[in-house]
């Protein structure tokens, strides 16, 4: 049974309005640990998230970009979003937990070294990977991105880094470059087709690459009725969770960090997030 960390901070907005209440029952499990920052009327917690120091931000982003994010009005939320991903990585490598689910108010994968957009202000996964390398000497990391849109920021950050396997599943077409792989998904697809793409196009690459940790940039925006609708049903995301947890168990001792990315619908978040976390901690 894996020890699962849930990294949560309060965020204004509709999609996470039901949390942390929607985690009722999950938080009572002996192998689940909540790490959180301030939010109104929060339950008692022995763990607190701390903001990421600017030194860590600057390992990924330029000083000019950091200043632009500070001026955007989204800096605090972006900082705590990144802090959850960094804390997950540190606590996994410190032996406190085995895998993690990171709640974010702002996404990651459209934030590059010197640019941001699409609701992404800081690249939390990239910052966490640099922290893992800086603190623990981690070398090889794999990222699978199942948000419905191309992760141009993550692609650019690691474009010349052979020790990061980045696989992005989206309808766009990009040429493979130095372990950066775009797995093209049809604009209209089925759950079976999508899961098969992961099994055939990502899992074998990950096995050959042999990462020390697996990040899953998970967006549910490709679900039917969402803003990135490519035809997926809610069940597809739970199937993906099983596939990627099994892959992490086989490849890197279960070290899997799930980072919440795209998706806007509150009803889907309330159902899917607890189901994905239940897969992690089962």
C-alpha cells in the first residue's frame, strides 16, 4: 500500500470550490497525508506548504519573467501551486510519502523559461525537477502530459535536456527532439484509443528511458463538454491513473507525482479528483 501525499492550497475559483470537503473519507486513510497552505476554515493539519524561494524559481525562469508574474496579480496562487509540486518531490525523496496528488490553482505546462500564458504562470514540475537534482542528485525524470493542449512551456524548458523524457498527448503535431515526444491524438477519439496510445507510445519509451521519478501533468479538459473536448469520458482518466501508477510501480519504485492542470468544470473535478487519488493510495 503506497503512502500518498495530497498537496492542497485554497484557491479562488469555481472548479475547486468543493474541496477539501470532497476528499471526505480519503483523508481518514492511514496512508494518506495532507499538506496544505492557508485557506478559510481549514481543518487542523500538521503540515504546511511554504512558498518556493526565488532562488528555486530562477533555476527555471528568467528574472524578467518572475517580475512579470509578480505584476500579473496571480503570483501568490502560482507560487503556492508550484510549492505543492516542489514539496511533493522533496517529501517523496525524503521517504515520507511514495506518490502525490498536487492541487493547483494555475497550470504548469504553458510556462517556459521566459514566457507564460494560458493560465500557467510558473512551471511547477520544472522547478521541482531542478530541486530534485539540486538537493538529491536525481538525474533522469519522465513527464507525461495528458492535458488536451500542447505543453509548449515544458517542451521549451527541457528542449535540450536529454535526461528528461517529456511526452505530450495532444492533437498538435511536433517533431520528436532529444526525448521530447509529441504523441498526436485525433481531435475526436475514444477512451480505448487514448489509453492504447499511452500503452503503445509512452510506456515502452519510459521503460527504455528508466526514469527515477514520473510526473503526470493531468488535465481533464479533453473530457466531453470541457473546453478542450476531444471525446474522452470521465472514466478514461481513472483508467489512465491505473496505467500510470502501474508504470511508476514497475519503473521507479512508485514515485509518481500527479499535477492538476487543465479543466474547468466543477462537477467533473468533484468526481474525478477523488477517484484519481483513490487509485494512488489503494
